């Protein structure tokens, strides 16, 4: 069985091949790798493949799925937890098998959220550059002690829980909001309504999926309810945040700091080297001009352990499809 892997980077090849040797031993799985992202223009690359393996910025709308189905593709394997880039209704109508990796090393993303907070709060990125230039002045590097501060976790699933445990261990008061609250969170922090979380938190960290209900969860209204000078952290999905609203909040000094590992329009930017190009995304360029903004390129998941787990689960999903077995990670519309 051939599987077309889109948006494939060297690390995807490494970990998928290693997982194939372990998890796919004895089964004839052959991966065909493409650097290109999947969209209506590249779908034809999946010719002669029974499945496609895709990532967060690959596009699987109705036209793409119809093209894949016509080519003989019968399975979509997501190397990620989110599936907002898949038209599930069309996939179901076509009888396509769609499976994801619902959870993988939640500590990886949680630790990256902490790294963003600590870097931005203590200005270590700026200090690093200063010291390399022989500048040891401390002016402009003043931070705040996190111990005793209040951290709001929006989304208390596995990643949110891991993040909450880290900040609780640092002596922070932890608040959580989730329409489907986790019982485990009750041992870590207090469950509150979103408005209360926003108004009380010194740091607001987003850990929820992107759905029609959470699209632009952080907008002008919610930013106005946040504690003045608070820090907003997003390591979840770019569409949770209205970028223009955040820019306005930064300009007015209402929002104190912004740390993001995801971006609403990241598909045109992330996972590629644009260092020699002109980036014509004005909103992104505007964000990069703020000294109190820190951006990383969707690397929260990027640890050895997480990539090993993603690949192993993906191979398990593929094996279930090949064997016609029930798959616990299958995603269906509704």
C-alpha cells in the first residue's frame, strides 16, 4: 500500500520511517514524500496511493477530497490533533476513512508555552543578543516574578492540564475554563467562567480546538475584559485569535504582551524558509514590530518524544484502516 505524505519535512521522513519499521513490521506500507502542501493543485500527486498523510496546513476541502477519491485514495491520516482543515461532511459522503492523532506528548506543547512566557517576561531573547554584542546593561530587561501570579487556562484538556500543572508548580494561582471541564483540573485550579478568567488572569494561555464556537474567541470584546497589561499566549490554533483586534489592543497598551506559536494566516508562512523573501502579510509584519510580541513558527509539538508518538499513532491508524478494523482515532462529521 502506498501512502502520499504531504508537507513532508526531513524529520517527518525520519520518524515515519522509524515507526514503519516498528509498527508496520510485516505490512507492506510504502510512504511517498512530497514537500508540497496538499491542495487542489497538488492532489494529483496522490495518484496510485490508497491514503494521504497530512499536517495542519494541508487543505482538505470538498474539491480536494473529491479529487483524491477519484484517484483511488480512501484514507486521510492526520499527523496532528486538529481537523478543522478537513471537510468532514464531504469525507463522510465519499466514504473516506479519516483519523487523527488526538493526543501526543501534551507536555511538549505545555513546556513550549512556558518557554514563551519566560522568554517574553524576562526578555531573555533580547538579553542574548545584547550580551553577544558586549552590552551587559540591564535597562529594558525588567521582568516580573511569576510566583504568586494568576494564570488562566482556556481549554483544560490534556495540554491545558499539563500547562496548568507547570504553572501550579511555580506557585501560580491557576484558573480554568472549558465547556467540557476535566475532573483532573479540579485538583490543580479553580473552574471559572471565561469572563472571570480574563479579568483576573495575569497570563491567559489558550489550549482549545478551533471550532465555529471558538473562532476569534479572543476579539475586541474579550481583550477589553482582560486585565490591563496581561500576557496572552496561544500555542493552540491561530484562528482562536483575531489578529487585528490584538494589534489594536497592543497599540492601546491594553494588552501587555503577546506570545504565539500559531498564527491565523500561518499556512502561507510557517514550515518554510522565507528569509530571502518579502513577506507581504501586513498584519504579521505589524506584529513583529512590537517589542512585547514573541512569535515562534508552530514548534510547540517539535520534540523527539512527540514526533515518535505522532508517527506511532499514525501507523496504528493506518494499520486499522488496512485491516478494516474499528479505529478509536477516527473522526466523523457531527
